[in-house]
C-alpha cells in the first residue's frame, strides 16, 4: 500500500469564532442543561403523542 501524504488540512478552523464567556457559562451550567433536556423531551413526547392520536 502506498501512503499518500497531504500537507493541506481538511478543514481550516483557524478563523472560526471562539465562544463568548456567556456561551461557555451556559455550556457548563448543569441546571440549565437539565432544563433544556427536560423541555426538549417534553416537546418530543408531545409530538409523538399527537402523531399516535392522529390530531
């Protein structure tokens, strides 16, 4: 097998924006993550129930 060496990066992320302090704080806040998780699951459950009931 021949190995192909490609010096170019696949994706250049050097100019990607860094998260703000508020974004990082929100990502590390477990109560906020729990609330979002519960809200998302309730909305999915509501959607599934509506689909099964045919409304």
